[in-house]
C-alpha cells in the first residue's frame, strides 16, 4: 500500500474532510441523545456509542466517508431488554452483536447485497428520506413563528452560501450563525441542551455488570441476533448508496467485520449497538467528505464537543439542525425515480413503491427491504415462467419428440410435468430434447424423474437428450430415474 493510495483513502482533501466531520459531529449530538431516550438509557450511552463506532469504523470499516453511530432502528430493538434486565445486559448484548457481525464478515455475508435489486435500493433511499423529513416535524409543528423563521433562514444559508463560496460547508455555517443569533437575541427556542444532559467525562473501559452464565447468554442472544441482522442490513444498504454518490466501490465483507469490531468497542466503553447512518453519511458526502479522515474526525470532534464544549453545544438551537436534516432529506430522495415511473417496467415500480410503503408504514427499514427483496424474487420468478415453453411433434415410428425451452425450477416444474401426454394412444417412444432448457433445482430434477418414470410405467420407451453440463451434473447427483431399481410410484402424479 503506497502513500498515494493511503492519501486517497484517508484524506483526498484534508480541509474538506475536517470540516465535513465537524458538521456531522454537530448533527450527531441531538440524534444520539434522542436514540438514548428511545432505548431508555442515559444520553451518554448513545453519545459514547457514536464516538466509539465512528472512530473504529474509520479504521476497520470497508466504506470510506460513511458515518456509523447510534441509530434509531437499533435503539428500538433494545427497549425491552433494558426495561426487563437493565443497561448492563444492553452492554453485553452489544458486545455479542459485534462478535456475530465479525462472524458474518468471515462468512462473506456482505456478498448477499448482490440479491438486493436496484428497485429495492431506490425504495429504501426514498423511504428513508421521507422518514428523515417526518422526524423533524415535532421540532417544527406548534413551536411558534420564531422556529419557522430560523429554519427558513437556515435553509436559505444552506442553499445560498454555495453560490458565494464553497470553501466552508454551508451546513456548518448555518449551525454557527443561527446559534450565535439565538444566544445574542435570547430567543428562548428549543436547544440541544433541552434534550438531555451532556456528559462531562471521558468514557472508560469496563466489563458489563452481568453474571457470566448461560442464562445471561439466552437472555441477550435473541436481541443480539436481531441487532446483528438489522445493523448489517442498514450498513450494507448505506454503503451501497455512498458507493453510488461517490462513484466508488467498497468492501462489504470488511464492512460487516468493521461494524462488529466497532460494536464490541462500544459495549466495553459503555455504549449501545449502532450501525451506519444514511442521513449523516449524506451530510458528510454533501459537505465534501470522501475519505476515512472525515469519519474519524466526526467521532473525535463529537467527544471534544460534549466533554470540553458542552455548555456551548447545549446552546445550539434545534431549528438549525432541523434545517440541516431537511437538506439531507431533500438530497437523499431520488427525485429522478418519480420521472422514471413512466419509463421503468411496472414490476420495478411496484417493488420500489412497495418498499417505500412498508418502510414508511412500519418505520422499520429492515422490514421494508425484506419485503422488497421477497417481492423482487417473486416477480422475477413470475417473469421467467413466461419464457418457458414445451412443444412437441409426432414423427416416424410413432415416436413423439418434446422440445423444452426455458428455465425449469420450482415455479415451472409443475408446468413442465403437465406438458407431457402420458396416455397418448399407439405411442411407442418419446424423446425429450433439453438442448434449449436449463434445470436449476431439486423441484426441476424431481419433475424430470416423474416424467421419465411415468412414461416407463406406461410401457413407453423414453430418451432424454441435449442436457447441458450443469443440468447433467444435477441429474447425476440427485436424479433417480436412471438409478437401479427406480420405479414410478402408483398413485403419484
């Protein structure tokens, strides 16, 4: 690894990396506090987690410029564990989550992202943009004219400043200027400090205060498994989105393991489990972050802000952060996906809109993605069945030749079987030509076995020809019609 590669991965532009990380750190504070409240723990648990996870993933993660920290989706999964057993069990579950994610990386489960269609990714992004926007409404609705004016001013600075200069990220300028205005004018609007007390000490390494027994393992294992799946799903989806935003690639399996190392660290430092955050990742990339330095600095600067500059950070008006998050929502939404509804296939549109609907309805990104993946698979299977066909012609010597074209798998296996006439009169032989067909699974091979054995049962000679190498290998391994003693079971269909 040469110096130029290290620089491109860590800090293509040091100034932009540091400024982007600073913006992210400021945006992380209220969210980390809010997620801690959701989970039922002290605000410092979410803040310490965000610091640990951001710093560790900067080194161990597979996606430069992506921001990982405490998240709302993960916090919701912890509520029951904290309520029933206490925060010590949460720390233990966080460590176990990290171990499971390292195992997932070793098993190369990051490669499963290949099965997530483009329509699902678009639906995921659009749904998340909607959720980010809706999450700002409590800070806007019913808060008074001053908050509306401050938010509008913030959006004006965010979108207007780049026309004057791009030397400093406009979201950072927005936060600084609106904080100064709020303090100088004594506006008395909702501030970061109103969400919860900021810690004034550094986190320390400590073992979770739980009994190290099998009973403890059985208590935390179900929660850890859920946290593992949700955390990896959101992280891999976010990595794919940042890949597209930056026109670069990332190592998904390294990302799985990196998230695991980060969560283990978080658990030992008194933090909760976390994962990648698309909102903060978009802020980082939009502010110029492209390397690992921006991720690292966001975590380090976050800790500096809460421990050293806590009294000043507490004065930041929530309206300024609402303006930033509205910008994130607007930038995240794939607006071109609305135009392509007219040109894209209906199946793709159904998957995209279905993913959006499920995520927005449940506020659960994992359920939406799972729904989209399953729906994509079903629609694809249905589409493939349309290209399956069996034709036949009776030739000399009372021999009928069946020509099979297309893909034979669980969705077309019964249609394949039904295409044959087993009781055709005066038929002496059958040839099944598979030159244009491919058999994919056990259901397909089973259907072929049933066809061959059923013709033999009726005293009709059958010859199967034209199998490609992959089909022939499957038939040899799991087929039964050419095995000694193979017979058609009377009553079979």
